[in-house]
C-alpha cells in the first residue's frame, strides 16, 4: 500500500507535467515492488506448507489414484452425467516422468496464482500509466471534420503566432532541468525523510554538491529548490508571468492551515488580494505604534519576574523556550483576540503546531492537531461574538485587527480561524527568535562583553526606540541568518517555465530557500561568522557614527532576493517587522537585567551544541537551559555623557 501511494503520487505528477517517463516509471515501480513482496511472502508460505504437508504424503499417496496414464500420458476423464455441470480440473503439461499430488512441484503450484496475479498487475500499472500519458497527449477538443473557413490574412497572423509559440516552446524544451540526484521511489523517500530530520544540513549538502538551484523530492513530490540572489530575483520577477502562484504545502499542513489561510490561496485570487489588504492594515506603521507599547508592558512584567526567580535560585537553570513560547502566545493573543490564554489553550496551540508536518493524515499528531484547531476556532468564535456585541457601544475600545476583518466583510468563521492562525504565526516564530538571539550571541566569543555594552549604550542613546536600534537589530538579523527559522513556501505552476537558465516542468514544486543565500560569501563575507555590524550603515551621519568594522553595512542594499527571512513575493510573511521589533526589545531588556549566562540542561549535544526542533519552525528544545547571572547596580550611560546608577529592576521597567 505504501508503494502504491508512491505510484499514485508519481502518476499525478506525470499527469500534470505530461511526462511519459515519470508516469511509466512509477507505475512499473509500484507494481513490480508489490509483486516482489508477495513473491517473497508466498515463497515463505510455500516452504512452511511443504513442511506441514510432508507428514501426510504417504496417506495421500495411498488414497489417491494416479491422475495420468503411464503410457499415453492422457488425463483420465470420468463420464459426465447429462445436465450436470462438469468440475473444473487442471490440465497437465506434457512431461517425461510421472508426477503425483505428493511431489514438491505440485505442493508449490497453488502459490503461483497470487504471484502471477501481481505480475499481471505490475504490467497493468505500466499500461495504465502509458494510457494516461497518451490521453494527455491528445488535443482536449479535437477538430471537427467540417471545413473551417478563415480569411487568408487571419490565417497568416495565426500561423505567425503559432510559429513564434512553437519556437519559444522548442527553446524552452532545449533547456536543461536543474541538477540533482537520480530519482526513484527509494531515493524520493530518503530525500523527504532527510529534509524532515535536518533541513539545514539537507540544504547545505545539496547546495555544495549541485549549486544554488537543484532538483530533489520533498514531501513525496518533485521539487526544485532555488537560492542565491540572482535566481531568487528571477523567481520574484517571473512569479506572476509564469503563474507560480498556487501553494503546494504538504497535505497535512494544507488541511490544518485551512482554506482561510493565506498560504493555501492562489496569490492571483480575489481572496488572497483581500487578505493582503487586511494585512497592510494590521501590520502597518499605525498598527506597530499600537502593538509595541503593549508588548513592552507585558515584557517588563515577564523579565522582572524572571529576575526575581533567578535571585532566589542563582544556580538553577531557566528553561526559556517554554517560557517564551507561553509569553508570546499570551501577548499576541491579547493583541489579536483581546484576551490571554488558559494553560489548556496554550497546550492546544503546541499540539496544533506539532501536527502541521505529520507524515500522514492518519498519524496521531495530525489527528490531535485537527481536534485542537477545532477547539481553538470555537473559543475564538466566542471572543469574536463578545467583541461584536460591545463594538458599537459609546467609548468602547476598538481592536484594530478584528475591525480590519469585519470591515472587509469576512464571515465570522473566517475571522475566528484567522485569529488562531495569526496567534500561531506570531508566537512560534517570535519565541524562536527571542531564544536564538541569546544563543547566537555566544558566537561573538571574547567580543561578547563589548557587544553587550554597545547594545546597552545604543539603547540608552536612542531612548529605546525599537525600530532605530541598528546594532541590536543587527544581532537579531544575524540570528535569523545563521539560524533561519525555516525554508520558503512551496508553490507550483500549470505550465513549463524558464528560471535562471533551467526548465521547470509544469507541476513541479518550487521553493525559494533563504538558507542558501544566507551562506553565500558574495552576499555575506565570511558567512559563518557572527557579525552584527553587517547591518549597521558603514558611513555615519550626525547621529550615526561611521563604523570601522570591515563588515559594516555589507549586508545592506544587496538587492532583491538577497535577504528574505519571511519568504518572498505575494506569500511573504507580513509580520517580520513586528517580530524583529519584539526581538530587539527582548534583547535589550534581557541584557539589561542579566550580565552573563551559561548553558545547562540536557538540551545540548555531546559536543556542547544546542539541540533544535527542526520543523516546522526551528527552535531549541524545551530542556535547553540557561544559568543566568543578574547584573549588579552599575553605571549606565544616559546619552548625555554622564553615568547614572540604576538597579536592574529599574533598568528593565524604565523607572
């Protein structure tokens, strides 16, 4: 059944791409594999049957008369009574020696039926695949036998257009497909599983071997991975022209993301265009001004509580991952749904996130995630009803997010589902970014202490204007670059198209992966080096002193396709600026409260590296711990050239 499903996937792709070889290959592979398995199983059964029958051989021979004549080798057929139905009997092939029922050849004979059946099925699968391909090659609407009268000039124009299209088609057909390993059922399964186990390593090794554009098989579908600034820029430029607009997420992700999820929508469709307008309202500058003060209040409470706990138990490890996941869930739930979450609802969001990339819809994580989603949507529907009941009351506070969806005319079920998806999308990526910003700073080595001092000085000088802290933002972006939260979206097209000099067959999944460009030395000199200065302008002005770092500003203005931590094109994540601002805020407040830290817990490899959950969003494991050292009272620059003495609690809350 497993290889049969692989065959169905291959035939589907062959149908959409009109690829004869692929369709036939998967049909033959599925049938032949099934036949081989049944052959081996029946072979074992035959051996066991022969052993069990050996004891009955003498009795059988004694009771049964010989079936063949010794002289003429002709089967003796008893007379048939008039009107009786003759019993079907096997016909023996000519041979040179007498054969009885008790012989080994006869005991094995009954098993040949299933083997022959599955051999026929293998041939039938190949024939069916070939028939599907042939049917696809026929015109959808054949010309009628009646004469068609067209003016001569129109014929000439049509012939010229046809010749041009034929020429373009021939040129496209002559292009090579992206390089990659030879595909087959086993290889395809191996690639899909390798990607799920460690997508970073998978992308890195394939890029080193085949270059920034390569073919592979992900989630049991033929896929082309695209990376590097030139190819990604070409992808963006051709996104609409080549109709690379249809999302092709894995089946489990697609269903759990629901029909209301923007990632499931064709970017040329009206529904997606409507959502993009809503996103511009709820993630624009006006919205940021409303969200950030609220998030800062929530963060001050969390960091102050964390500081008190560390003081009571200085050597006890703190497990930031589950704590920041819960913090992010509650903060964004209050923004997008007006209320925080119960412990049960927090667990439901984790369950939903876990099931997104389950291997099948029958897997327990998927089933649990679907139930969690239904419960969460129902809860959000109740919150929406309460908001709409008081929305028009005089003096009632308004919710920018809910108002945007209501005024766009979205139905209540869509709004409730969107509330869940917005909270999920914001919390998991933000929680990942907050933790990884701290982890990635350890790459600074002996320069870490000086970097921390510079971040605190910048914060004091800019008065914590979270969108203007260039160095702190540089730390956040280096964290996103060196520890990308994930790959790009998955899309396909109904037509063959050219991309960066390669032919991409219709129906092939295409994904632009940021991790390829993030390792590109032409974009980021010494790409493995942690260098926040890449994101700080090299030439200063009256308020921004020029940096003397050789990396200064090197990551800025590299052109379209060089930096896209939240995806590209019409399906790019609209919440990246919000996540960066919250990450910058957390980094400043954390470094203000804590002087240093060391890793602890079982969330480390034997080499001392951090263990990560790889999919769907890369984040350290829950048992990754940190032992934190609070910052004692000390002088901190206030931007006026003097120093003031403030306690960690006052620095965190801004008192």
